[in-house]
C-alpha cells in the first residue's frame, strides 16, 4: 500500500534537520565546482512587515538559485536591506508627534536605525519561513560602515570624473517631506485636480513681422493656458513653436484680439464659450523679438522666445515659462539668460520675494487661490476650470510635489546615457520588452538629483565654505572620511567636530582647527544611490557582475537603473548579464491591494492561518511557493482565496501521485532489481520516453525562468500521462504479479525513474515537499537531501521515437474502445482487432492473449489480432472504425493509417483475486493468479 507522507509539525522539524535544510547554502559554498551562479539581491526596504510583494520576489529568486545549484553551480546570493531614507525617518518622526521637533540629528538617526533593525528582523524570519536559501547570518545592510565607505569612494570617483556636480536647477520637491526627490520616488495620481486657467499676456511690443498684421488701435494679448497658476508670479517669458502656424483672432464676446496657435482656435473658443474670427495667420518664427507684459506685474516684460518643447496637444500653443518651476523652462532660461529666482521655500510656501499678498501662503492651496484673484483683479484671467489629470505625488507621504529650483547635487546622466544604452543591448531581458522600456525611461530622464535635505542616510562628503559659494572635496578628504566611516559608521559626520573630519594636511591649509573656514554639508545621498552602488559592495571577484538581477517592473526606473548608471560611470560595464522583470501583486479581481478595500493578503496568514481558521486556513509555505511559481509573473500577479485553494488542490493531486509512486517502489532495490531498458515492457519503455521529453522541456523552462511553464508541464504529465493513463493500466501488474516477476520489476524500474525525475523537477519550487519525499524513498539507506544529489538525470536510451509511433497508434484504438463503453468496466469486454499483425507485434506476439502488453494497454479481458475480418460478426458485437496519424522522422512525415476494432462482451468469469474476467468460473482463480498463488 502507498506510504503516507502527511507530516505533523514535530516530524516536519525533524525532517528539516535530517536533510540539513538550513545548512544548505553554506554546504554548497564549500563545494569544489567549476561554475558559479550569482544572483544579486535587490534590497527590500526596511520599513515594514513582510508582504506578498516580498514573497513573490524572494521565492522567484530562491527557485532560480535552487535550480542552478542542482545543476552544479556554486550559488552566490547575499540577501540585503535598504536601510536609510525619508520613509523611515518620516515614520519615526510621525510616531513621536510633537516631540520630534526637539530631536537632534543624532537622536533621529538612532531611532531610525532601531526602526530599520526591527523591520529587518521581521522580514528575515519571514524569508526563512518561506524556505529561502541563504546564509542569513551574513547579509548586507546599507547602514553598515563598510558598505557606506565603499559608497563614498564611488561618489568621489564619479565626482573626480566630472559626472557629479552641484548646481541650482529645478527639481521635484516634496513640501510634505521638505526634500528634493528623484523621478523614481514619485508616483502619479491620475485623479489629481488642478485649477487650470486661460490667461492674457498683453502684447507690449509686437515683433517687426507681426506689426503689419495688427491694427494698432485695438489691444492684442498672447493667450496662454496652465494647470499651475501659482507659477505665474515667477513667469519670465512666453515660448512658441517656430515652425507652427499661429493666428490673430477677434473674440466675438469681448471684441479683443488674441494670438494663439491656428490649430487651437476652435478648441480654445469652445472652452471659453465664445467664437473667434481669424483676422490673419502667420508663422511662429514671426513672433521673434516680440514682448508682452507680465499679467501680474505691469512694469515687467516677458519676452516671446522660440522653444522645441512647445506642443499642440494641450493649451494654446503658447507656453507660460517659469524657469524656477520647470525643467524645459529652465533650459530656455539658460539659453536666453533669464532669471531663475525661486519664490517658493522648502515648505512649498511663497517667500517675501513673491510680494506681501502671496508671502507665507502655500502654493498648492491658498497661494493658488490668491494668484487667481490677482489675475481677476488685473483683468487678465479669461477662464478658470477644474482639471482632473495625472500629477506627481511623493511616493511615501502620498501628497503632491512641486517643481522648484534649488541648489542640489546631480549626476550628469547625459554623459552616461549613450554608453549605458549600448551596454543594455548586450544584457538579456526577460521579458524582452523590458529592455526598451528601461532605455526609454533613461531617455526621458534629464538629470539625476542625488541630494536630500534629511539626516537618516549617508552624508554627501563635502565641506562648504562659510562665506563663499565654494566646496572642499578631494582624494585626501574622501579617503580620511571613508576610513572613519568604515570603522565607526556614518554617524561620525554628526558626532565628530569638523576638524576631526578633515585629514591634518588638509586642515592646516584651510584655517587649522581654530579658524576653520569650512563646515560639513548637511545633505545626504539619495537612497537610490545607496542601493545602486550595491554591486561594488556585494558582487564577488574583480569582474563584479551578477548573472541575474530579478526585481519588479518598478525597478526599471529604480534599482536596475541606478545600478547600471553607477556601474557605467565607474567602470563602463553593466553590473548584470540577465535581468528578469516581474509584475506587481494584485487582488483576486485584478484590483490594487489596500487596507481600505480589505483585500491585503498577509503571507504569514497564508502559511499559518488567521484568527478564524475556518475563514483563513493555514496553507503552509509550499502553497505560497506554488502560487508564485504558477503565476504568469511577467504580467500582474493576482492573489486571493480562490488562487490559494487552487494551489492547495494542485499540490494535493501531486501528493497523491507521489504516494502512489512511493507505495509501489516499496520492496524494490534499483541496484539489484532494475530491468535493463531494452528488456522492459514496451509500455514502461514508452513512459520513460515521455519522461525524457518532460525532463528536457522542464530544464529549458527553468533556464528561461518560466516557472509557470514548469508547473504546467508537470501537471499535464502527472494527471494525463500518469494518473489517467499509465497508473490505471499498470495496477494489475503491480498488485497481482509475483513480487519479483520481471514484468512487475520492469514497472517498478520505470516508477523509480519517474519518482526521481518528478521530485527533482519540482524541488526548486516546493523544497519542503521534495525533502519530505526523499526521507521516505524506501531504497535510500541514509535519506539524503534532494538538493545535494544533483539535477534530473535521464538516459539517451530512453528516447525511442519509433516506439512512440507504435504506442500512439495503439492508444488511438484504446481511446476508441473506451469511448464505446462509457461507464462500463473494460475488463468485461474482449477485442478483435482486424489489421496487419505487424502493427502490434511488439505488444502482442500471439494471436489471442489475456496477459499480453497490448491487452494490458487495452485493459480488456483478452485481445485477438486478426489479419482480416472474421467470417461472421457476433450478434452482440460493436464495430469501431477509425484512422490515426503516425509521426515519422520526428514529425516531418505524417502518415494516416486505418484500424477496425470489434468489441464483444467477455465469455469468461471474474477472477476473485485480480478481478479480471479471465477465469473459467467465478469461484476459481484465473490461470495467471493460480500460477502466482501456486508459486507461493
């Protein structure tokens, strides 16, 4: 009988100990093997509990690692954590409430570190419970002194090459976090509501070419549209597209003349609920050298300037330009020497320079309201309307950002893009479309702002002159700071006096300890620079390249990109050979998981069950892993109760297959009892042929990181080929032949090979179940770990295409026979097959047999082969005719063959031992069973 393999918790722990589950990583690191497979772990953020996104990512990595380890490679996988940054700092401060205002930088850092450490411990224990193979006592952390020191040295290498610089530029600024943000720290809210406005800029001096088109008696205004009215006080120009057509129009409502793009005349008139009469048209180039009056400051001039970024998709074809609040606007200002002064402070509030009406008002709230009222008062507002559109938000505070010019540190991406994109072409991306997506994201990125105005992070290692706009940084200062950080961590930047942060030889040149002219800068590095330099701190050898990076699709603009850019900057090579990109986890109906919707699924509850286990049953780690593997991870991945129940059912079916295999190899010793392949039953040879094909396809699927295909192949094999076909046929041979009969041993030889291949096939996905099975294989004297004994081993002698063709033809007739007796016992029938005996000689040599391989396949009482139709058809016979295709030469030639099967009820009685209808009477054994029993 099959051996049960359902284990209780205590024996599960014993099994894990016996197979050395937790020591597996260190064991494989000590192996003397030629190849190494390096998967570089993108560090999860240390600011919360483990969630299904972590599970998806970490389990995918573990499946890849276990596969490559079984293939014979030494695995290099160092788990890590991203430990610094604004989200942790914000959480710590929000928990403290008003007390946070009195904290020093070091107090904030200490609390942030404690918070990160607690999150790391929660996540680490979850990753271990999910079966992730690693040395969990030796991980990397971005707040380690050794890690920070290497990061500082990379910063200086890039600075020394001119790739890092300090400049005053517009950047994404989060008023809610009081810091600059990089593109990767934004998320776009498609439901943001802006107060968009159409505004007049009175034409003060028409361009010479335009003057003749305008009747000097009527005032003319340039018409602009903006979704950010608060930026109008900072306006320095209006931009046009030189090669576009523009029009002078007369408004039927006011009688005023406006200038706007010809293509936008109808649309804008409709928006303003009026009609425009086109007076004349002209080329955008004719606006050159014209000026208009600022709509809020009558004595201020705003020049009309050509610009490539002007489009006709929205607005009027004329763009209000505020250089302090737009990347393209700033570029125009650089070309035309316009002012880039910023009227907005770090809290997103207008400064005194904006004037008394606006001072101290938040630009996105009351400030916008006041600007619109000022435009009404100056009679330059034509229309205000609410606009729902996509707008950037701070990804952590979930509040809108602004674009604001400030002094920041930048990486010159323009210098790196061409090389980076060229190197990307040599990297394998799965799916392939991710390669272009990443290149496009880099193309759209004007520069990378790497400075943050916070304290929980790695300091930007520069000293600022106390009175001049100068910075102090050189190889001596960097090496001195890096050594201090290596020994004591980056806290030294806040705890040591400035004079100790400088080497003695530099200190003496800048005023000495008593009159030091410089003070340490207070900006910290963007955490994408933190994690992006991990390749230098974690990857082995001088090449420092990983075979695989595997993360979610958001990292195409995040960690994948920051890793690539820093690596290209320092050593002109990519840090990865292959990049696998997976989707996000969503609720069962494809909706985003959120606490408010109540559809957040906790991996711990999936494994151990919830408080009410009737509603939230414990599924165990293998169900979680199966769900990850079977999902199409290259798109969005859905999870909910039905997906988990389906995974549990699938594993239950797999366990039933394994029980059958384990139970029927009991008493079998492969070393002494195996039958040579060429002497095995044809059906057993056929199943080995199918098994070799399965093993080959599964190996290819693992190579492509398509774990869903692995599961589909396995499921099809153990349900269709095994349970529904092979197992149902061989039970008679297994249970009714003599224990040591070669016919039975032939079957057991095949079952032992099937068991071995199937367990190794799913072992990377379900390591706990694979180890459990290996503990119960009866012929393994000392149960070993499946992971310490290699990958699937098949034999070339299993491959028998000719055999496959013969079996396919016999199976076609078998299917026709079984379809003809729905719900009835096949053993109650006998078959007459009318065709050339040569087709089935390998399955039945004699004319009539109840024990032949052909009869076993048909599962009938007996089978008779006839070279031609019988002289008389029995009255109770059913005739079946059909054709089957024979694939020759690997499927290149397909030949159609006909068959005829005559089915009649058996004339024999049911054997009380084997239940086949092969006995002369119901109380006597059939000849086969009599022989087996008599032998005993």
